[in-house]
């Protein structure tokens, strides 16, 4: 349900809304503005077949909901702009096993302090998504860390990371403290070096490279990722950086750094790289 219908029902709802509003003489521009889409997407919605859900009763529910919303929108008209969206999701797995989430979206911006706090929460959430069974073989001997920053970050102290290291203990990922800004000079310093060349990258983590370092280059080619080199953490210039390889030296442990635009993308990219390696 979560993996299949969860990614389809909203598409069907939008398509039905677009068709209902078009029949009510709304323009494609007005429909796109209301749905948060584009005119070209609204145009394609008119010709694409509706996506199927797993149950026809669910399809009828979504279609009926689209009809109710479109009727209400006809009364309101295309001019007013939504100020708040509220989503209530309830998932029942069995008696006494019910998950319920009630969230509102306002479209407002966070202030700087709130943005920093939100980033810490996203970092913790991202770490909770790491597949420990995949990571175990690639966990550095000294432990790993994961860091991220906001777009305006200019100094390693602006990077949030976990104090100490993230390790695996008895098959579970462990970190002694919650993430904090200025908590890791090493991972933060590497992220700041990378951002001088590729300012779009806001997140970084380190894993153990394979013994055959040529596999890293092969992996990067297979996944279409840009590889940079950093001998003893001295990053060589690149315009785009997705992976950084430090081949190490005598008394210097090799390291493989993964970068991404945000912590969640970072974890997904790490999983893809591990699978390719």
C-alpha cells in the first residue's frame, strides 16, 4: 500500500481534478496554479489514462473525492490562493496497530534558527534510514560520520554532524549524542572544501573504500556520478562532485566520501554506491 498506491493516488486525484475543472471552463493556467503544476503537465493529464490503484473501490473513493473538491473549487473560483494544506494519514496494520499523522503545510518560510533546528531533525531522520546490513562491510575502522549544512554555510562550525562517530554495535547503528553544529572538524572541513567547487552539495558522509580502488572509478561511471580525488584530504578542483576518493598513504587511512544535496538523498546515494561496489 505505502509503496504502490501511496505513490499513485495523488496522481489520479490531480488528473481527475484537472479534468473536472477544465470541464468547468477553468483555463490550463488556472488549474496549474491551483494544483501547483505547469500548463504542459495539465495538458498531458487530459490525454493520459488514469493510473490504476490496487482496488477498484479505492479508485472510486479517489474519483469521488476529486468530484467533491472540484465542486467546492467551482464555488470558490480560481482567484483565491490556498493558505494552508492539512494532511491526515491513518494506517492500520491490525488491532491496536494504528499509525496516525496529522500535518499542516502553510507555505511559510522558517527563520534562521528554525531552519537550523529542522536540519538537525532531518539529519537524525536520514541516519535512521541507513540499512545497517549493507553498511557493515563498508564501515570505516575509525567509525563514520554524516554532516550537512544550510546553503549559507561558510565555516566548518556551520556544519551539523554527530559528536564523536557513528558506529555499529550488535547489528545496530549507534551514536552517543544527538547531532550538533561544529561537532566534527574532519567531515565538516571536507564538506566545506567540496562546496568551494560544488556549492549545491550540502551533505556528506564517509565509508570505507574497497581494497581495489579502481572499483570506485568503475562504480562512479556506472552510476553517472562525478568522482574527485583528495590525496590526504587535499581536494583537487572539480566543477561537480558526487564522490571524493582519498587513496590514503603510509599512516593515512583511505576514505571514500559521498556527497548529495540533502541528507535523505545522501543516504539513498550511499546505498546505491554500496550496491554497485
